[in-house]
């Protein structure tokens, strides 16, 4: 079933090759949820991430240019040999999801997002996160808001089994709007050299499994905000896709931290590849770990796209391709295993569901 078909169902209910790590590689990435109410008419011309201000193609072009300066750039994380292990590092931010935190005056969850975005990247190499560092920048320090942000970071580190080692608070008058701040996070982990997950052994016939997301996570919020704007939906309004929370509270649901689930699988099952579904969705991220000459067929009937995404697509008149290239659409982490390991993987993690299969070819196809 296409996303458009699922969005149609919701509308009716109103009445529901880069990236394989090698020795001393570096990472570089540009970042650019039963309906119960009426929906404002969707814009005649469908919205897109680019129209909302984020140009994925420009980000890809920047990565290509950086690769000319440092050819090892491109993975979810960077690896450096350290004894019989690799140190694995990743960095990320929370993006314009922070705008929602400002408007809702709710700052205790974006710190979880900050940790999640980095640790979920480094575990794709099989690394256990060891420590985390943060950078908090603002024009005028609001101690209460900053304390709530750090509280979230501490919570995220506990969920990840790593230590908040330190950070930097920068107060820069005139640089940020009043009441606003920006965040960056840096995670470092370790994995034994004979346990690193590279994606190199992935072959046609391997099975692609998924782990559910909690919502939009921390990517695509520029487009989310544009859809809310054209739909005249306030963050303080009841979520138009249903549930008992406001739109803002639902959208601020923190990014899932997959560390414990992935580490349990890595210890007991032969994982061939892991993909953190962030900016670019499954369309852009899965090819980062699949060897050249191979592609992936994703079954669109394998999971139910959450109502939040269905509403966003219908309200913004967003195409299936744009949805899949912008949002996680309900799938936050992808796992690739040999067919013989599917039952074992599901025995370890009952939340896994089969998404598709690796095939000869290239890219991601939705069937």
C-alpha cells in the first residue's frame, strides 16, 4: 500500500556504497505519528523539504566535495584503530525541532534527542557508546531552560549506557534570538575489530528488518512546521491525527535510543548491516551500507505508517517519494541479516518486523 493510499484512509476516517566503515574512516553528513477532526484543505501544489528550506541535493553535493578533500568521509560514524578495537565517533544536532521546544517552552526532551542522534549513528558499526559531550549555545543564558536541556542529555546518556563526560556552554549576545539556543552533541564508543559491522558481507537474498520509530524523531521538522503553517494548526491545538496530546507535545516525543536493542542483537545474532533512518529517510540512508551492485526492495505493506505521518502527507499534499526521502515514516532503525538469522533475531527482539529483501540492482524500491 502506498503512503498516498494510507493517507487517503486517514482522510476518510475524519468523518486515519558510501558509508561502509574501514580503518580510520571519518563521518560527515549534512542534516538538513484515528484522526478525529476535519483537516484544512491541502495546498494545491504539494509541499516539499526543499520548498520548506532544506535542500537535500545541496547537502549531498557538499558531501561529495568534502570527499574530494577527505575520501574516507561518508559513513554514519568515523572509526580509528585503538589496540584490538576501534574507537567510533559521531556528531549531530536536533535541528529545527528546537523551534517547537521554544514555542512550547518545553526543554526537557530535546537533550534526549541530542544524545539519540549521535549514539544511534555510532551503534551502526556495532560500537557500544562510552561517553558523550555537548555544546549549548545561546544569546543570553536562561539557567532554568539550560538545566532542563542538560537533564534530558543526562537521561539520554543513561538510556545509552554511556557517561556525560563534559560540554561547553557558549553565551553569545546578539547571535541568537531571545529565548533560543542551539545544540550539538558528540558521542564516542568502541567495538572490537573482529566485531565491527561494515555491510561488506551483505548479499542478494538477505533480509531487511525494521525497528519502529516514536514519531518524526529529529529530522524533517522544517517541513513539519510548514505543513502546520499551511494547515493553520497550532502546536497547542489537539493533534489532528488523534490521541490525547497537543500537536506540539506529540511532535516533541523524543527520538528512540536503540542502543540496548542493537547491542543485544549484536551479541547474539550475526548482523550484516545497520542503518539509522534519519534525514533522507530509507531512500537515502539504506544505500549507505549496501555494497555496490545491490539494492533493496521494501514492502509497503510490511508496516502501518503511523497516523502522524499520514496526516502530514495529506495536509501538505506531499508525494510518496518526498515523504520517504524526508521522514522515517515509522521506521527508525533498519537491520540486515542472513535469512537463516531472521528467527533468531526476532527471538532476541520481538519488536523487529520484516521490511524487505536485498536484491541485485541499486537504490531502494518500494513494492
